[in-house]
């Protein structure tokens, strides 16, 4: 269920940015096998400071722990 909600929110943000006139590529887990990530999400989470790598090799957020599903929106906004 969390993956589905994450995908819905990711698509809503992508649609909003697309209406502003920018190219957008939502990055989330979907049920279709041909849709894959174009970027690795864990390095993005580390780079933005959302979390750190735990001993298990999973991204750990200080506020959410391991209980979150990450998605990203790629744009050409400079």
C-alpha cells in the first residue's frame, strides 16, 4: 500500500511540474515490469541529507526510521 501511495504522490508532483512547462520523469516503484528507475534512490537520499546508511545497508532516516518509501521526480529545471 505504501508503494502505491508513493507512486500517486510522485505522479501528482510530476503533473504539476509538467503543467509549469518542464520535462519531468517520475521515479517510483510501479506494478509494470518495463518501468524502471533511471536513477538510484539511496544515493539521492544521502545527498539530500534525508538519511544515512544503516548497518544493514538500508537508508535510515532520523525522523522516520526505516518506515518510508522514497520516490523522486527528475526535471530539467536549473
